[in-house]
C-alpha cells in the first residue's frame, strides 16, 4: 500500500508540472496553475485545456 501512495503522489506532481507548462504556453501563470493543479489535480488540467489562450501585446491589431 505504501508503494501505491508514492506512485500516486509522483503522478499528481507530474500532472501539476505538465499543467504549469501548458499554462505558460497559453500565456497564463505557470506557478498559479501549478499550485491549483496540486489542489485540484486533473480537474485543473481540464479547466486549463478548455480555457482560451490569453492574448499577448503582440496579438493585438491596431
């Protein structure tokens, strides 16, 4: 049972890191989404996948 807990924690942490990378690629706070993913796990990742990309100053047309 102890091994399962370790593997679960490792998977949860890996998902949080991947969520942070995804957030950064969408122009969002990597650290904030990392923390949110540690709390919510796959639900945070799903929310981020559904979120649109945040426009940058270079995306604006004048």
